[in-house]
C-alpha cells in the first residue's frame, strides 16, 4: 500500500513540475518579446517635440509619427544652412557615404575576379568555375562599368523653336531672375545656369509626355559654359518644406532638349526641362538647387502668371 501511494505521489509531483517548467519557459521567452515590442517607441509629435517611451499608451500626443531613433530629424532643422531633406538626398547619392561605398567596393572586387555584377545571379546550380572568364592579371587596370545613359527625351523641338525657347528663358530673367553663376576652383566663372517657367511650353511638354494639363508643372533650364565644365542635371527643388529631386534616368521627370550630360565645352549650351509635382507652384517662391548651389525665385510672378508665353 505504501509503495502504491508513493508511486502516485511521485507521478503527481513529476507532472506538476513539468507543467511549472513549461510555464516558466513560456514566460521567460514571452516577456522579453513583449518588452522589445514596447521599449523602442520613438517619434515626433505634431508640435515638433520628440519622445522616447516604453509603450504606446505612454505616447504624449495624438497623431504622432513614429520613427526609429536613427531616422529622427534634427530638433531644429530650420537652423541648418540648407533644408534637412537636402542633406538626406545628398547623402543618398554621395559616393563617399560608407553605406554606398559597400556596394561600390563589392563591384570592384567582382570586376577584379572577372564576375559581371550586372548579370542576374545564378540559381542553386551555379556554373562550373572553369566556364567563367579568367580573372585579369594582378595589377592590371580594371575598366569601370559605364554609367547608364539617360533615355532619349520624348519632347522634341525644331531648331527655330529651340532658339525661341532659349530667348524666352533669357527674357524671363528680367521679370523673374533665377540664375546660378558657377566658378571653378580659381574663382573663374565656368558655368551659368538659368531657370524659367512658361505656360505655353508647360502645356506643350505635358502633352508630349502624355500627361493631363495641370497634373504637373514644367520648368525650363539652360546651362551656358563659359569654360569647359562638367554638367549633369543634378537639380533639386524645395518649397514650403516639400522637396523633389527628379531622377536623371527618367525622361518623364527631367531631360535634355539640347546637349547631353557630361563635358560641356566652352561656349556651348545645354537646354532641358524639369517636371515637378503639381504641389510645387511656380507662382510662389521656389528654391532650386544645382549640386550645392541654390537660387530662390518666384518663376511666375503675378504680373505674368496669366501670360500665354
């Protein structure tokens, strides 16, 4: 009788201990997960104040915008010499940004190993090593991959229309000056960039781009080289806290009407267009950047906003 009682008691304790162990392990793994989900909440309130709290119920405002701590903007971005979004855009394109250097360095390593980085990655069954191109000799110069060329512009102008457009940009500088004088390292003027808006060209460009009237706004720019210069359409526009940078590889956002990106010989001119979202109004002050230079202008002032040229 004692033996049977002891065995029943032992089996009961064993089952209880197993249940306790399972519950303890479940609590051990569940608590850190819940803590992790609620201890890294950070963001910005509508009044511009920042917060870092441990749970959603502790957020001190309504309609807060959550952001990771490393994505929070400066506390007072208006004190920066340039818009904060300009810095974000520049770093994303900066070839010396460590984030971008990783990809560039990998391309160099692949080129030295004779691997085409632009080719699609092989599936699970990789090609035999003997079928690959032999790597270049050690110390041999590696030819860099050419940069992708922008697609051809869907907007075409004849020679006379192009000359008229260039004259229009120059005339608009009298009513709405928006020019950038670029000097070289010796202080010598090397490039002059002018920006203008024309309602008639905007209507023509939107029709050529198969866009409805009023869907976007189109600017015209010219770049006149006074000395040999390297010109790429690195434009960036800012208005009322909003920013927009057209993609140079998308002709629906920016393109050349005359010339091409790269070397611009002395005395030559490049002409092009820039398509902005509808929210950017040329009748209000607009800041236009080229690289790190900028000019602020109202490209469609009240006296000419209703003009047809």
